[in-house]
């Protein structure tokens, strides 16, 4: 990671001399991304599967509270930090939207007190209203930027809580699903896994508590069979025992440690999770550096070329002007990629709204039929719960679907952009007639273009809070509906009188229930629709800015080259020689950095594979 | 409820009304037969909650098949008979006998080429003492990966148009899960929608696994059970929640000499050595040769007792339990099985007739409503009459209302009312919160005192009307307590008091109708 920072810094050194603020900004962003190396792994599962203990055993410290009864009530982020420290995040009153970091106040707490904040015992059902807790520990396993998130367990992964977890997933690089060895996967677990796999790039399954269950091998086999049957057979299943690992670290017993299964888990985290995330990161740094050097090189070489071969200047200028005009096109709103992006985003938004409405409408029909069939009064509580669950699962379906579609849109735009893009011309310095040889395609730039889609979503991971949809759902669904007590009181008062006007009252109650359901659906469409729309707009903006910047850079580079070539005509001979030497030295430095950046890329990456990586990585 | 004569008469009457329809008559006869049979208790729960294991523990023999994977796929009845026999009832066609095959003691259901889907139920007849007082029903797990298996359970326990086949349910859960609550709610609704009563017990079935099988796991588990007991969402659905180590209960009842010797060998080891060996299941199996137990025996021991059982057994032997019988007793006692059985007796067996009558009434009412006849109007009136007179059903209904918090009584009075109508057991001492074994005189004076207090409350003009109805049920329970305790001098008094209270109530409520 440090070598990357040095490289980017030397790139910044090169840019500093010129007036290319746009390139400097790009490298600054690259540096900022490197400075925050978080690789987020969310640990999820039903309650009492040993999630917190797994994390404790992994970092060998009692950071997440463990209890025989339900323990965790607030999500806890465990990451690297020296010295060890802890803090809780409290939402500020009247703060902005939740993805705004200013909406939270970071309150440092003592490391040993953290249990009092995040445990069900110290903070039942998160009454203190904490957003999350952070623990930083000086541990080797975390040093690569791994940050592990302990989530509160959910009872029944199909509930609204599962949706919270689901909406938080796009912000994560990997997910570990923890299930203990007492039994094979249940239906809700598998369904959750299948859905999550479509959102998060890397999913691993942990089979916990192997010390307690002698039949864990049989359960592991059953689970693998279930995974294969569900079409997610590539997901690794890692059997571990947190208790053994804790004893092993206390007694420094390496044999016990091996038996605990943790070495495999650590290897998985290091190679598959951290390794992949870092490779992705290296690639994106390399791309940034390569394109920066390309841009710098263009103006330097065109000036050099013009100085050395003054007779070719008119041709050079004509071709550069032509390329510049094309690049100008790319910047305009009317360019093909812009149109595709705008149309695609508005299509996506209307499709999303239609999809959401469609799903909710079928729920509404089902609900109304149920209300017509009987008296909604006495069963209203269960009915409301049923409604909540159906709505939650409909919203999560729409969410997953929208996520996939927006990724697809980003890829489409990237493809079109690459197609229309003006390749930066390569100048043939040695050729006597000074002809520009525009290269058909700039091969090593290609993966960078395609991975732009991936990069957009990586960027979003940091910016998108993810938890908002859940708060909203419980907010609108937890409203008071028909009070069942008032119905009960009617029964107690007098059965006879009640029966006589039962029909009229039943009709009224049914009508009331139906209008409540309808209002509820309207609210959901309104609120969730707004959230998803905002999300899509964010995607659209990110894509536009990303490609807009690239187009802008191209235009600047070509304009600079034109200016440089023109400048050369008015230069005196003596100055000319000095300038040539200077430019040659500059070119050498640029080429050196270019070569270094190129070495960062994995050897001989064919384009299709790179795009496949992006598919998995985005 | 001490007898079901009224209901039987009603069913006979109904059989005459529906004489022309053989299907309905058969249904009615079924209800009548059910009244004479032992109580049907279904054991239900999510997949792998330990249903079959608990069943084996109650029967006292390891006959129900259990496995690591999901195992029970067909609803299986276990009822008492002098000779063992297995009958399969196919969905279509005649019932047939299955061969009695056992592998390592466990029954193997050889369906003879038939698919599990085609068999509606299996009936196992077995000469076990505990089956005399109740028929146990093993059901496939809820939330199974195979939707069909789950649906089979749901169809059986929660039929859409008839009363549930089970009179009561022991619901097993590992932790309170969304699906658990949903099921319990649905069971309350179908089994007792019209009578509004509670007839389920919740059991934290794998209590030994709570604290990673530490030796104090059961203490932890009972703390969790306490929390669940006071959980409002669960309180209105079940009579009680208690922890149990099912595996331990099952194996303790069948402890063998060789197993006892293994415990002794384990106890004889030094502390560190023993602790290292009991660190994990794998370690125990590989390390067992060192104390003279072959690995396959060790694996079987582990299967039967679990890590918690091994740790507890070794600790008990070290603590001085010196013979197999004593060890078996102690293990069984700690497993919580006795407690469960006592609770089953107190909550279900004591109410067996009430629960059965209630099932029959619910069924009869549904049948009459869906098949209206001119002559049937009298039947509905009869159902209403029996229901109104059956104080025990009223007690159950009030209990359920109290638990769901729907009765406007002050908190302390509500608590007392819950106990008085039999919320913690139907014995006189249980109801009056007296220590068990107090003499009749104490019971009499305590119940008279209570009766007096409740009468004052009932006659208080400020008492809410909803609460008043509850008061009358409680008063009637108190009066029965007084009568039971042999109240000779004031024998007639309570009855008259009740009468007055009843008319008073009617006078109170009448104007409200208009």
C-alpha cells in the first residue's frame, strides 16, 4: 500500500509543475482513496449463532459482548488502530440525511466500557439510540485495512431487520454468514444468502461452534449440498470453533489453533477478501497514473515534435485540432454517452417505480381479499405484521433489482464512452515527415474504462449510508391501526346488541382496514420511492462526473498540445535547444512513472477477464 | 370440568340430526371417540428443535428416529397399547401394518415403497407408561428447507376448517424466533378461536447448548426462560416457558453400565487433562483411547450425551455420585424433564377433560354452521349452553384475556386473578399461592379471605365493566376452592352469593345493549 502512495506522490510531483489542475485533482482523489484503506466485512446471521464470539476470537480480544442470551444490540465496527481505542456514534438531533457524516457525533469511550453500549443488557433494544460503535485494535490481521462489522442478530432473516442488513451490504466488500453446526441451513438463511450474493462482491459462510457438535462434518456436507443446490456452490464454507481459538491463544497452542479452523478463515479473509479488494485498488491506482502520464506525455511530446520537426507543424496542428473538436463533442450534453446516461437513468427510475408499485399492488389486492373474507378487527395485529413482512420483502426485491440495473447502466455507459472516445494520439518522434499516428485503440486504457463502472460503485460504497431504508420502514409501519381493544370492549358490553348491527359494523371495519392498507401502500411508495430515486440519482451523478472528468481531461490535453505546438513556432533557436533538453528530461520522468504504473497491473490481463473481474467486483 | 356428559349428549343429538350424511356422522363420531381417549399432545417446533428427542425422553425409550439432518417427515402418533405395532394411514386407501423394525433401538419406518407424501400419518402403539395418560404426536419441523414438509405440519396442526387434531401443544424452540411466534399465534387462533383459550407450553429445548455447553448452561437457560415468560408477545400465547436439555433427558433415562464406567474414567483424570480432553467434540473422540474407550464408543457417548452431558456427568461422578442409578437420576433431574412432566400434568392433564370438551364443542359448532339444518338450531343453543356453564372453559378464556393484557384490572389484582383461575396450576395450593402440602383448614381460610376481597372488588361501583366479568369468573373459582376445602358451615352461602352477583351483573349490563 505504501509503495502506491509513493508512486502517486511522484505523479503529483510531475503534475505540480504544469498548470493541469484537473489532473492534480484526480491524483489527489486517488491519494484520498488510498488514505482510507477500509475493507469492510459484515458479519451477519440469525441471533445466537456466535457472531460476536467469532470476531472476538479473530482479533483475540473481548471487544464484542458475548452472552448466553441475546447480546448484541448495536452494530460494532472493529478495525485497525494503535493504540487501542473505542467510540460510539450518536446521531445529532436534526441532522441531515443519514449518509451525511456530520449527522453523527463521535463520542470516545473507554475500551472496557464498550460492552455497556452495544450489549442488549447495557442498552436493551438500543434505547440509547446509537448509530454504531467503533473499536480500534493493534492487530496484525486487521493491519491491511480490514474492518469487521458485528451486526445485531435477527430472528427470522425474512423480517424487516434482514432488509436493514441488505441495504447496508452495498457498502461492504464482503459478507460472512454465520450459522452454527447444530443444524443445516434453514429456508430463510438460504434465501437471504441468495439475495445477498447478488449485491455483495464476496460472500463466505462460516459454520460456527464445531467444538460443541460432534456431527459438524455431516452438517457441513449438508450445507454444501444446499449451497450447490441453490446455485451458490462457489461460496466457501468455513467450519470454525471460536472457543478453541480463544483457548489456543491463551495457551499459545498452535495445534489447537489449527483445530479451531481459524487459520483457514484468516487465509480466506487475507487472500479472497483483502487480496481481491487490494488488487482492485492497485488496478485503479495504476489506471489513474497511466492515464495521467498519457495526458502529460501528449503535450510534452507534441511540443518536442514541433521543435524538432518544424516543417511538420501545420499537419500536426490540423490533426490535433480535429482530435480536439472530437473531444469537445464528448464533453457536450448532446454526446452519445450523456444521452444514454440521461435516458437510462430516467428509464430506470420509472421502471423502479413501476416495479415497486406493481409488487405493492399485488400485496394490496391480496390484503383486500383477505379483509373481505373476514373480520379484520380481531386479527389486525397479525395482519399488520403480515403486511409489514410482505412489504419488506417486496422492497428488498426492488432494491436488489435496482442495484443490478444501475450497475448494468454504468457498464453500458462505459462501453459507449470507450467507443466514442478520442484516443490520445501517439506521436512518432522518429518519423521524418512528422505524421501523427492515431492509434486505433489504446489497449491498456481499455480495462480502465470498463472498470469505471466498478469504480463508480466503489465510490458509492463510501458515500452511501445504507441504513436509511430500514428506519423509514419501521417508521411508517409501526403506526397504530384499528385498536383491537375497542373491538374487544364491544364484545364484552353486550353480545346481543353487537350481533344485530354486526353487519354494519363489519362493513365499516372492513372499509376502514382497506383504506388503512391503501394509505400504507401510498406511504411506502412515496418514501421508499424517494429513497431509491435519490440513490439512482446519486449513481447517475457519479457516472456523469466520472466520465465528464475524463472527457474534460482529454480536451485539456489536446488543447494544451495545440498550444505547445504553436508556441514552438515562435521559439528562437537557442532557446529551442534548451527547451528540447528540458522536454526530453521531462519525458524521461513521465515515461519512468508510466513504466512503474504499468508494472502494477497484473501480467498480461486480457480485456474480457478484466471486465469479468469488474462484474464480480462491482 | 369433571365429566363430559353434556357434550356427549349433544354429540348424540347431532348424530341424529345429521343421520343422513355418513361423512358428517363419521366426523361427529370421531369427536365423541376423542372425548374418551387420552389427551392428545402435539410436540411441535422449528426444524431440529429436538422434537423427536423430547418424545423419546418422555416415552423413556429411544424409539423415535433422530438424525443430524432433518428427520421427521411424516406426522407420527405415539399411543399406548399393550403390544407394539406400527400402522400407516395413506392419504388414499386402507391403513396397513408396517413391519416392526428397529436399528440400535430406534424404529425404522419402512413404508414399503410408498412415498412420504402419500402417507397422511403413522401411528405407533407402544407399551409405555407415560403414554397411558396422553397420546403424543411428533410433527415435522416448521421453517424446513423443504416447503412441503413444513406445510404438512402446518396442515396437521392448523387445519383451515376444523379444530386442530391436537388438544394441546408442547412447543419447542431454541430461541424465540419470528416463525415461532407466528406459529403459536396461528395455533391459538385455530385451536381455540371460538373459546379464546391458551393451551400451549413453550420449552427452550436445547438448553444444554446455551452457553457453549458450559457446566452452568442450564442456569443461564433458565434465566433466558424467565425473560421469555415475561415477554408480552409470548405471554399471551403460552401457559409457561421452561428450559430443558432434551438430549440429556433422553439419554439419562437409558444410561448403561458401560457409559457409567466411561464417566468414572473421565472423572478419574486430572483437572487439566480432563479439561483439555473436553475442549471439543473432536478432541474427546481422538483422546478417548487414552482412558480406554475405543473411538467409536466415544463417538456414540458424545451422540447420546453431548458435550454438556459429558462435562456434567464427569463433574457429578467427581462430586460423589457413586452408582449408575444415582447418576441417571441426577442427570434426568438436571435435564429439566421432571419439571416439564410436572408442568404437563398440572397444566394439561388436570384440564384434560376441559381441553377435550372444548375441542369437541369447537368442532361441533363449525360443523353445524357450515351445514345448516332446521333441526340444528337447537344444537347451537346447546353448544352455547354448555360453554356458558363450563366454568373451566371460562377460566381458560379469562386466563388468556389476562395474559394478553385485555382486562382492565389493577396490575396486582390481575396477577392474583391469573393465579386463582389456574395460571400456575389447577391445584388449590397453586391457585392460592400457598406452599404445597398445607392442610385443608389453611386452604379454607385463605380461600375465604380471597373470596371476600374479590367480592368487595366486584361490588365496588367504580369497578370497570370489563373487569367485572373477570371478577365473576374469579369469584366462582374462589367459591369452588372454598367448597373443595370442605366449608361446612357456610356451605350454601357462596352459591347464593354467586347467584346474586350474576343477576347484579345482568342488571348492570342490560341498559348498555340499547
